[in-house]
């Protein structure tokens, strides 16, 4: 990485940072990530002998990424506050490319675990993208622009999983090489086109004592107006990651779905994300406060997790996705509240802390989800008990709702809803 005082290259110097640059970056990034979602669990399964072993090792692979990302995210966030967002994004794209190519070439489970450790330590693209948006936006603009970013994540979920499912039905390794190629394209785009968003006068020195996950989470909870929202984010994120890490195996165990069917189901999630974050949430936030949207979203998601777990036919999964409109809005409001509570000089550190919190939940999610799926793996298809991971998600979301209500009573919203229509943060699925 270059020093913050180093001049930008000529191509970067001529460009002012703007939303289209980071939106395209996020779109390519999310398509690449989405490509592997339907095929990573079957790839892990190709090295195992039964469903219980399959669930255990998929949990181990997901755990390795989460634990590395938990420790790496606050460090990368602090580096982006000092060196700028662009070099840290380039590092993340390099980590993704390495992860995809080595995963595609893997011949043993230990290789999958090892490469996920490396890529997890290097990858903080979502946090840095959020910090980039915060850099170029006023507090009044951030909710709307987080929504545009969220729509790009949703669009990635529209394109990536379907492509991954179709390519995976041809060859299970093919989506990883295509994803690696997209990560390289994104790195080249970053080098040649993407401008830096953080000017030198707003950069801060690295305090290594604070660039650790425990310290960064404490500083996050100490921000005025955040407090208990840290627990809300943690519980909602844990529920979301349990869902993410078990969706493909759950639908396989319960309905017999393969990569193609799972690709189309994630396509439906992406379509809903684009519709809600790219438009519907703006209408909602013209009529309701961000705090009320958050509560409605948490309640909606709690109910939908329960319905997903109880589904007895595959089409019901699609019906519940369509019902969870407010669930796709909750993270937007919480993200905006946290970002607005942070100063302009610490957006990278704060977004890194949120990413670290998400990574901590990603550490525990595969352990919990894999254990619950392993417990139910012997049950016949269609058995309601196979939905145990989703019942846990519903309970976690219900607790988050109670904590959010308590927090918002202590920190009431303004009487009038935001005058600037808003939308969702960097998340492709419901909270």
C-alpha cells in the first residue's frame, strides 16, 4: 500500500469519487460471490461420505472464513482510514480471486479450510464500500445511497446464484473459475478507473491498540445513539448468517434441491432485494421513520424465518420471500443510524467494527446451523424438524426486536420522517 501523502496516478486524479464508481465495483463483487453460493456446499459434499459429515465440514469451511474475517475486518477498516478506501478494496479483490481459484482447484477438505482462512483475513469489501459511500455523502444522503449500494448487492444476488447454478450443473468447479475471473476484472477496474474517496486531510493515523475486534466493538457501542443497537445488529446478523450457511443444505435435505434449484431461489431473493432497496423503501421512509421501519422489518423477518422452517413444499420458500418486504428494509435504517453517529474521520473504523461484528456472528452461525442440520439429517424429506436452523433464526430475530424497541424508547426518532428518501445497506438479503 502507498502512503496517504503519495499523489494519485493521472487517471485517478482526473476523476471525482461518485456513486456510479462504487456501485459498479459492488455489483461485480457480488456477482462473483453469488456465483459460488449454490455450488460451495455440493463441492464440500464431494469430499464427504454422508449428510452428517457433509453438514459438519461445510460448517468448518464457513467457520474458517468467519473467524479470519472477524480479526481482519477492524484492521482493514483502520488501514482504509489511513491509506484510503481504494487500496484496501484492491487487496480484497486479490483475496477473493485467490480464494476462488484455489477453491476450484481443491483436492482435499483442508485446502478449502486453508483458503477460506486467507480470503477471510483479506476481505472487507462490504465495510470499505459502506465507508466509501459515507465519505462522499452528507448524513441526509446516506440512507438513500446505502440503498443504491444495497440494490447493487441485490442485483448481484439476481445474477450470481443463477449463473452459478447453471454453470455448476455443467461442472461443479466451473463457477469458481468464472468468479475468480470476475474478481480479477474488478481489481483491474479498481486500478484503472476507481477514484479514491477519502481525501488526505481526512485520513487518520493507525492506532493498533484500537484496531482489534474487541476494542472496535466497544468503541462502536460507545457512539452516541448506538448503544444497544450493537446487540440488535449482532442478533439479526447471526440469524442471517445461520440462514445463509444452511439454506442450500436445508433445501437439499428437505426438498431434494440441487445447484440449479437453489440458484433460482437465490435469484428470487435478489429480485426482492432490488425491488425493495432500489425503490419501495424510499416510499416507506417518506411515510415512516427509520426506527419504525427497523421494527417492522425485524418482526417481519422473525415471522418469515418461522415460515421457511415450517415449509413442506418448495414453492412455499418463494412465497415467504415475497412476503418479507419489510425484512429487506430493516438493515437500512440501522446501518444509517450507526453511520450518522460516526464522525467523518472514522467511517472506515466504524464500518470495520460493524463488519467485524458480522464476522463474529459468521463464526458461530455455521457451528449452530451445521449442528442443527446434522441433528435432523436422518429425518425424511418434508419433516418439519429439518427446519430447526430457521426456528433458531426466528427466535434470535424476536429477541433483537425486543432490544430494538427498548433502545428506540430511550432514543426516540424525530417526529417527522426523513425528508430524504432512503434505502438499504450493503446486504443482499433480508436482515
